[in-house]
C-alpha cells in the first residue's frame, strides 16, 4: 500500500473535531450542514461547487467526500471535470491578475 501523509480513513473521523471543543465543533457543523441544504442553489449544484473549491484549496479529504457525494447525486464525470476546470481557471486567473500589482510597483519604482 502506498504511504501518504493523508490517510483516507481519517475522512470518517471528521465528526471527531468536536471532541476537543464541543461548543465550537457543534457550531461549525450546524453552519456546515445548513450551507449544504437546498436553497437558491440545489444540493447537487452545491456539491459541484464544493468539488471545484476542494481542488482549488487542494484538500484530499474534500475531494474524496465531494466526489462520492457527486456520484450519489448523479453528477457525471464530465460535469465533475468541468467543475474542476472552472476552479482551476479562477485560481490561475487570480494569480495572474495579481501581476497587475507587480506591474504597478515596477513602473512606480522604475521611474
């Protein structure tokens, strides 16, 4: 078995974060669960958003969880990959747009 820093079985322990601070843990899960209820966006749409964000923040636990969630919601692999590309485009665009700050500073200091 390949050794990795992240252990897939640890995903099942997510609820255990309340063990060391029940009050804040409970508040987090109350919020977390409310966020993923259907509202203006469907639970399916939120699952796709969560999958894209999971890749942008590079959380293997979240990628695992929202790939599984997406499959349960009937999200096709092409939809999943398209969502990942949306996240990647936003992340790369955000990095590149900060180049404007670099350009501004360069121009100011080069005068």
